[in-house]
């Protein structure tokens, strides 16, 4: 098959405030739009055949900015949504501690399970592989979603830390399975933007 390129959406105000976004439909801020434009300027239309995108606004906005140059078929797929984080969405660490105490992360606060996120992610990849076997497909999605999927596909690979906003990760597949050719690449961003990891 061809190549899969995962792009995490551009930065939002909630990223900067360290608020959990999850299923919440937040928008890119001005810096997020600039990040997407900088990534767009590094991409070549000849390298990609189509774009799959999460329906959440921050991902859609990122994909639309990229596609202003690429001009490729754009497929919206709800299975590419970010993991849902239930009751903690919209909160920062201090607010979570105030509401649920210091052990909030051990409580059942309505998170979508990692297994469920991986299930829908693998379903999308399987469908893309079947429908576009020789094409290079760009997937614009979300940090936790992409990270869960990558660690499932390549458990032996070293993938520590969060994915940066508008980072590009490239995967290829052969008879031995999936391989990561580029991970969390942000060479398109000025150094000052790299602290936004939320």
C-alpha cells in the first residue's frame, strides 16, 4: 500500500490553557492557523492523493488550510474524532483537583476507553487500505487518538511524549507490518512555537 501521514491539528486556546479538549468542539486560534499554513507550505501536492479528517472544528480547519494548496479529495470520518474524556473536558489540572481531589485520574469520570479509540482507528485504517491501496493518504486528527493508534500498530517503537500541534508522522506498511518513517516532525514551526504540547 501507499503511505499514511498523520497530522495533529493546530494549536487552540484550550491547548495553551492546558484544558482537556476531547470531544469538545474547539477552534484553532490565530497561532494554530499560522502553524497549519507553515505545514502547508512544506507539503507537495504530488506527494498526497487524498485527505481524511476528523469532523471536529480544529481538525477540519487544519485540513482546509492544508488543502488550500493540495486540492485533494477531502473525506470527513467521525471515527477520527479525539478520544472522549467525559467529565474532565474543559478543565485544567487545578480545576480537576478542586473538583475531584488529587486522585481524580483514578476515578470513573466517563472517559472513552483506549480499546474503543483503537478499535475505531484500526477500522478507518483498514478501510483506507482497502479503498486506496496504492495511494498516499493524509489523516488530520488529534493527539491522543493518533498516539493510541501508533502505539497499537508499533508497540516496539519508541514514541515518548505528546505529539506536537501540526506535527507530521509518516507510516508505511509491508509484509512485516507497520513502520514509522517520520515521527512528530515539526521542522516547519519556529522554535518559539514548540512549547505548545497540549
